[in-house]
C-alpha cells in the first residue's frame, strides 16, 4: 500500500478518508513520521485499533 500517495490524495481532496488498522499501523507510521503535511490531516482512533484519517476542515478553525 502506498501510504504517501494516499496521504497526498487525502490532502488534495481526491480521497475523503482512509482507514488504517492496528496490523497496518507500523508500516503506515514509517511513512507518517516523515510526511511534511501532517498538520493538514486529522485522525480519529476507534476501538480495536482502527484509525480513520481525514483532511482537516480549515473552515472550522
């Protein structure tokens, strides 16, 4: 899975959201820690280790 591409697509609006499971998180985190636009993305953790990533809504700020 190309997490860098998915993050870019999320930031640009091509994707509304994507989900990372606990099993995938280690691989995802290797990309996330170096992603230069972390401030444009928000995450919501759910039970069972599921994290939903979405673009931040600037209108709310």
